[in-house]
C-alpha cells in the first residue's frame, strides 16, 4: 500500500485528472485526434437524458479502447447469486450468522464472494445483494466489472488496494469504497482479508438530504476521496470477468484494462473514512431513529423509502436523560441486514461478533438481547462514550431472501432467538 497516495476530494464533483501531461483534450471531449494518440471513450452511469443534477458520466482517454477483447465464455461461480429469484424462502424470524472463514486455499476477491441475502431484480434495476468476500490472494492478471450494479465494499479484516480504470484507492477497515456499475477494477489484499459487499441494483448511492439538520453533519462531501489518473505499464494479457444478468462471464484481453492516461467527469470510484462521520444524537431524551446515521442512500420511486440505505453505528457519546439508551424494540417496514467491523454493538452483549451478520426482515421483531436490556435498564445515566466500535446496516424496502449458502454453510445461528427468552413478562 502507498503511504502517499494522492486523491481528489468531494462527493459528486466534476473531477479532471491526467497521468500523462497534456492527455486531456482542451475545450472538447472527442477531438478528431486525441492527444498522444489516445482513444476517447465515454462511460455513462445514467441515461443520456437523465436530469443534469442526476447525470453521471466520465470521459476516459485510454491507450486502447475497451472494444478490444476476446469472446466471452461462461464462468461458473456456485456462491454468487443475484435477485430474489436466487433466494430461498425463509420463515419470518430473526437470523444471525458467524463470520465466513477465509479459505486455506489461494482465493482472490472474485473467487471469494459469498452471497448471503438477495432481493429485487438486477434487470429491473431494483433491490440489492449482500455478499461477503474472503480472500488471501491478490488479483494480478485478472479484473472484474459488474454490469448488474454498483458495489459498496466494507473491509472488516485486512486492508485492500483497489485498482480502477480511473486510478488506485487504498482502503482499510473503518473505511468503505464504492465502485460504479460498469467500471473495471481489481483488488489486491495484504494478508487474509474479509469484508462485506452491498451490490446495489437500483439508483446510484448519493448523500441523504439533511432536512432540519441543516447544511452540515453526517457524512460531509469533502471527506469523500476519488483517485487520480494512473495506468499500468508493461502489463501483459488480462482475463476480464464480467457480471452480467446474474452470471459471470470471462474474456481474454490482449493487455491491461488499466490503461487510462487521463479522465474527467463525475462517475468515479470513491472511498470514505467512517471516522469522519459527524454523528447526530439526542441531548435531551429518547433514542432517535437510526436514519440519523445514514451515510449513503439509494432512493426508490417512493420518496423517503429507500431501495437501500447504508447506515453506520460509530463511536459516539450517549447523554440522554430518563432514557433507555440502546435501540428500542421495534418492527420495521424496512428490512435490515447488519454487520460488525470491530468492537461490540450496544444492543447485543453476546453472539454478534466482528465479521458476523444478522438479518431482521420487514416486520420481524427485534431489539436488545436480555443482557443488554437488563444492563441498560439499571445503568446510571451519566454521560457514556461508546468507543472502539463500528457496526453498519444495509436497509432496504424489499424483503431480503437468504441464499442456499447462507442457510446451509453451517454458519447460521439456530439459537439466535434464545437471546430474548429472558425477557420475562411484566407481572
């Protein structure tokens, strides 16, 4: 990993970067002859006619266009699933899983993808898939591109280096990285690595509206970092793996796809350090709705009801008076998938460990376990700092269906619901 990696900052900005002086055309996107004999190529993340405020696209100036590729052949992957069609009907009860172990055999990021829950339809551009990646080998002569959705990666164990067509990003646990739909990338690992993936089939992630919070708070745009242009030299042939229509396909490229000498636009990969999140909370009474911890949102066609929200629970102070401070017991119209990067989640004293996962689907009751309830009910209500913790949630309006792997891998906690059996009925 580079300790001095350069970045461009801001969310949704119009960026421009060149790794070769003079490679960006001036005053036009597609001159008759691009500088340095490069090829101009447009990567569109939205329809051409999308409203200007929503339009996502970048112009790439590359040493060889993407059309130079061999024929695609099917690439079987037994653990990667897409859409509700690949899910398994499960009872309406809470579910929890132990961490997915990193394989002993050499496994790269793509080989190590394990789908846990799915919903929606990639072709209809609705819903999400939630996967885990486990890897102990870097992608060196292979690359990946997802035509089904953008990918939000949450490293949990081990830092990763993500090389994209637009440049390179180093991402450590505590940070996230978002790869736009249709952008080629590869992942290098620095030891045994594990993390979570949200594959978003719907509208691209964006910052949530702040409403009465005002103009500052939560995730601030300046803290999102995009790469600067970089290209590989001397690289030989590559295998390009494409996720397309829920299946994987592979084609041979004569040279590296990471050959972009310059680019400009607003369709970019980006990273974010969750330590920069400005938490908002109660300074009087009651536990606020968890929506105040939303980092990114993918809206649906129903205002205020997300295709997917990415929510974090970072270190913060608890000061509310006469208040049960952990989350209240609730049944939510939204479906909630949770993961834990490090530390302990304040509503679960036992059983929910870093690398683990839980699922509480629409209207499935859940909340603090018995031990957390007893502890919070009797706690002295002095100011208390929740430190050394980072949990997160992928929340969706669509019911999440577990995959066959999730149900049959041996990681499912069959006794999860026992954590509430000690909540005795009030006399």
